C-alpha cells in the first residue's frame, strides 16, 4: 500500500547530519530544509494564501486545540477540510494539541519557554496559566494517563483531549500531516517527571497510531508523525527516539524543551537513532541560529511562532541580526529593512516609513513586518538547501552567522 507521505533524500552533507530532501504530500512537495510558518487558526497572521508562493511558503502548521474551539472540526469537515476552508492548496500540518499540556499544565506558574532558563525551581504538576499566553489558551490543565482535561480560554468551559480524540479531530480537519498526541513537559520539570511524561507519550503514540491506521480512508490521505520527547536529558531522548522509531510512523516530530547549550548533541543523538529514511520536524523552534543547529543535526522542517510574533511587534530580521524598527534611530532612515531581501516590504518601503506605520498604530506596519520576517526565514532555508546541494553548508553557515551576530 502506498503511503500518502513519502520522503526522498537528494544530498547529505559530508561533515554534519545536514541533508537536502523532498517531502512528498497529497497537496504537493516540500523542498527541505524548510521553514514552516505557524497558522494556528488556519491563517498565518497578516499573510494571505495567494501570497504564499511569492514569499516562499511551502506549507503551514495549524493547531488542533484552537480549531477545535473555533470554528470546530465538524464545521471545517463540512467545508471540505482545511484546504478548502481557508482557500489554500499548499501542504498543511496540524499539531495534535499536545503542546497545550505543556503550556497549561506542568510547570506553568512562571514565564517559561521551550528553552530552559538559567535557574528556575520546578513547579507542581498543575499550575495557573502564564499571563503572557493567557489570551491564547485556557487557565488550567490536568494530565492523567488517559489524556488531559483543560478549560477553554474562550468561555472557561471544561474540555477533554485523549489520543483517540486528537486523531479524530485531525482527521476531520484534514491536514496532509498530523501529529500523535503527546505530553510536552515543561523545561523546568525534573528527570523523573520528564521520564514519566515521555513514557506517557509513548503509550499515547501507540493509541494515536492505532486510531489512525484503523480509519482506512484517512490513513490513505494523511501522514502521521510520532513525537520524540525526553526534555533536555540525552538518555531519555535516545530511548524515546528508539522506541518511537520502532513504530510505523510516516515521519517524526521532535518536541519538548531544551537547553541552548545542549540542543545540538541531543538532536544528533535523536537523529542517529530515528529511521534515516523518514522526515524529521522540529516543533516550535525556528530562529535563524536555531535553524542552523537543527539542520546540522539532521532536521528537515521547522515551525515557530516567533517570526510572525516578532513581525507584529517590530522585531525584524536582517543579515546583521534583529532590529527594533520602532526605535527613534530609524525615524529618518531611508534604507531598506534588509538590502539583500527580495520580499515586498524590502523592495518597496524604507525603514523610516515602516517605523512610522508601527508608531502610528497602522495595521500595515505589522503586516509588512510579518511579510519580511517570513520571507527572511524561507529564503534562509532555501539558501541552506542550496549550500547542502553544493557541498558548502559549513562555510555558508559560518559566513551567515558571523555577519548575523556582528551587530550583537
């Protein structure tokens, strides 16, 4: 039986685990390495689907939790699936909703991201939600071996996700690539809880896989990825990759939290353990420097909310690092955001004008900033792919990062 998702490797780097490949999906191919913008609610904020090709957007990843709450997976199914619903013919992924277990539950009484801070004491397993993210998720989550119960950020009502329910919702939404339900533990969780969460994730992976394979029509139309967990602990990551690698997934996501100092060796252990012929996606990490780390460790695709979030607040990428376009120093700057960028923002507008839009509260400012940030990363991954094909990935990485960090 032919799977809906296949993966072909064109070139491997001779020094690192970097590789150039093509991910084949029912709605087209994704040339990798690739940056996948986040379209949480079936939209990349500020970007229209007809702009995708111009900006180099090959795919997007939407969020099952948010689409379940609004407009509901049944409505999307009646509309013909997410592609028809949002007028998009590109490949689409959906997160399982498992990240909400991390963001609503264990460890979240503090401001904690996917990277562990320098010194933070672990928090209890149930926590009131962080104020910074309270506008996009509920306020409380309870995790047990069967699933997770959580309150809606829309009306406070109680909801329940299980592996089977997550797969059912993702079947109705209809993305090309869906993810097994997992528990993404907080980066401040200790070894014992990370191990517990990993083992729970493995049990949920079996249940997710079974639920998917039993639906013959959806199994023939959608690929299912398992998610490697284990936090910042190398032995847990290796165990997770080994156990999930023995399951018949169509590809693999690497989720959870890391330490900036040890992400590369941990990713390398994971990639050397997973099946080499399957695609790997790094969930929730996608800053320029992180992309190089991931590619060197064998990651094929990345997603991250930061490029669009930064774009909305005025933090814009340039080849010499990020700039805050709202600063007074750019008020009369007639240069482009980035003279090497070919996005519509950089080919038409000056830093001075873009700053004016942000400072005046005009919606065009965040739109132009988001357009630029997305194109910066899609262009960067295109260049990385070309460097792998041309056998100069190492030199391209070193040259890019030397200039990118030059203003820091």
